[in-house]
């Protein structure tokens, strides 16, 4: 049971990350490979405030979201002139910068040793210390992230995002200052990712820079491509599949010394087959 | 009254003058045809008037008011100008209905976030889609439409803005005869509503049928202008444009 709850918690947290990325990649067409940086900012802010300053989780969470949103605002503005491949490369560069900061600012982040002893959330004297209660908290947060995403994509704002994805120059000719729309969704997405990052830090009770590298951003992109870009159910399904798949593969009986590598090969093959035969993913409404 | 004027407009691309000192007036409530051989600067003129290319020098006056030395694409809506594109640019992976609604709803980030399209927007979209004959396709993705239907959708999207000045960049290219009739009737209705139409077109029969005034461009410059029957019979126009 404890093992199943562990998987359910990871699914909920990665579902939040996936939804946050889908808002910018699936709905707005901005293929960001910087999402791990933003959930890293949320995770480190929460972890440091809780472990070093004894701040309550929910206060640290709000501060983590705020910091990620401010950074996203600045970076979004810098990236506003980039399109397509250049945008992707720009976000890769940003993820490297944040990863390097986490790794080398040892006096603050602990460098490669990371931050340990991060407590579980407490609210009005109730501690989410058991796996069951933490699962309910993370599931509720996923539900809120889904609700916020639903509200956004169903609004006129969401329709403009999709038009930007289709043809930014054309929608600008209809009076939309697309920079503002892109900045707004980039900030919202970063805040949502930071929220998931805070939960991850508190759940694992330990974080180090490797959790927030470029491979994590690529993994997230794989989740939403697999589940389906431009839909809300797709990223959640993608998170479910890619969290559960490695666990299912444990029972396939790969030799222990190469099991991890073979699992990576299988992920890769899955993505290759999807691109060949179902480029919109399982539930996607937008084809690359 | 002039709805739109351009004064000494110049556009250079790496030293090549695509529009070369053009001064023109477009009268309110009239259809003005813009003709000229390929590469004469017609589409560049449209792109300058809708902020898709920055102006090298010269000014644009909208509604007899301020002179604009620079037009940004997102300002065009507020200036009451809209356009269609020579190469169709509908939002392909959005429904036909959403293609229209996106031209109707709020331009503000904050307001649009808290806005779902209203019954007013839905009714207006229905009215427009019926006008361009696409109401029964409203749930289809735009990518599933035929080329001609996409052209009609673009025209519908332009109508949705309620702009007073509408630039049509070769709207008849690739249309079936029935669609040609429909587009012509829309043009006439828009003129009757007092809109200013700028029509870039190669089909001289359409220019003769619809236009009140014709401008002929060649090598980015004004070659001739006036009533269609007079201008199209002008020897230098025939030589430059028709090559005869």
C-alpha cells in the first residue's frame, strides 16, 4: 500500500508539472525545455526556507511560486524575440544556468550535497506526515492545477494562446499584443511548476541539483508529447503512464546491471513510434 | 473624405526599394483596386499598412488624424484596419467558430482571462459564418476546409473585427465561380455599409466590376490611378502590367 501511495504521489506531482508545461508548449506552441528550472526554483525556495529558517510549508510555497513567477517574467521578456528552434535553445540555456547555480552556489544550496531534512507540510497543527495525507494534499493540488488550466484554456485568453501557437504574426495583425499573452502564460506556468516543485521537495525530504537538470525538462516534454499536446487530460495520462511504466518494467526481468539503460531505450522507442504513428500523442488535439 | 492616406512611403529590403516614395489616398466608402505586375510592391504596401513590416520612411494617416511614421501590428486593430492574406493564414488547428471568435473577443490579457465568449459574440459569429457560407462547418477544424473555404473564413475573420478599412490581398485567387460571386456580393455590401475597401487583384474583370478607383503600381511606384475603364486602357499600364 505504501508503495502504491508513493507512486500515486509522484503521479500527482508530475501531473502538475506536465499541466504547467502543456499550457506553454501544447496550447501556446512555445517548446520550453526550462520547466525543471522553474520547479527547481520552487523546490529550493521551499526547502531552504523550511530547513534553514523554519518557515511553514505553505508560506514557503507562496514565496517559491512568487520567485519562480518573477524569474519567469524576466526570462519570458528576454525570450520574447525568440521563435521555434531558437526559443528551445534559449530555454535549454536557461535550464543549464539554473542547474549550475543550484550546483555551485554551495553556501546557499549545499551544492552537490543538496538540502536535507525538509519537513512535511503542516496546517493548523495537522501534519501531512503520512503517505495517505500527503497523497490527498498532492492530489488536491493536482485538481486545483487542472481546474486553473481548464479555466485558462476555456477563456478567450486560451483561444488567443492557441492562435499564437498557430500563427503569431497573423493574430498580432488582429490587435493582440502577443508578448503580453506569452509573458502571462509563461509566468502562470512557472508558478504552477514551482508549486509542484515545493511538494516534491517536501515529499522527498531531500533535493539535489540532479533532480532539476535538462534531462528532467526533456522527461516532462516526453510526458506531454506522449499524453497529447493541447489537451488537459493528455498530460495527466502521460504522467500516469511514464510514472507507472518503469515500475511495470521492473517485472519484465531485465538483468539488473542494464535494467535502467533498457528502460531508457524503451522510453525512446515509445516516443519514436508515437512520432511515426500518432504524433498528436494519446489524447492530443494539436499535431506538431 | 480620405479614410487612409500614405505620404512618400518607402520600404527598403537590404537596399532594394519594394515601395518607392508612394503617395496615395483611399476614399471612405469606396472600393479601390490596387493592381500591378508581380513584385510591384502591392503586398508590401499591405504589410506596411498593417504593421507587418516596419516603414523605412514616410507616413500613414488614418481617418485624417495623426500621421504615423511607424505602425505596429497590434495597433492596427485600434486604428480600424484589418486584412486578409495573399497566402491563406487561418488558424488551422482551431475550429472555424474559434477562428471567428478570436477576432471578436477582448484584446486585453486580463479581461480575456476572465471572459468566455458571450451570447452576443456567438450570435455575431453565427451572423458572419452564415454570411460567408460556413455556418455548417463551424465545428470543423480550419485545416479540414478546402482552399476556397479557408479564403472565405479569412474574409469572415476580417469582417469580425468591424474595422472601417479592409485590405483584401488577392481574395479571389483559387475560388470557384460560386465563391467568386459570394465574395463580390460581400464587397458590395461592405461598400454600402460605408467601409473602405482596398482590393489587390489580378483579375481585371473583377476590378472593372467592383472598383470605384484603381491604383496601378510598378516597381514600388505609382504608375497610374483613376477610374478603372480609363486606367486599364492607359497605354503605359497595358505595357507595364499586361505586357502587350
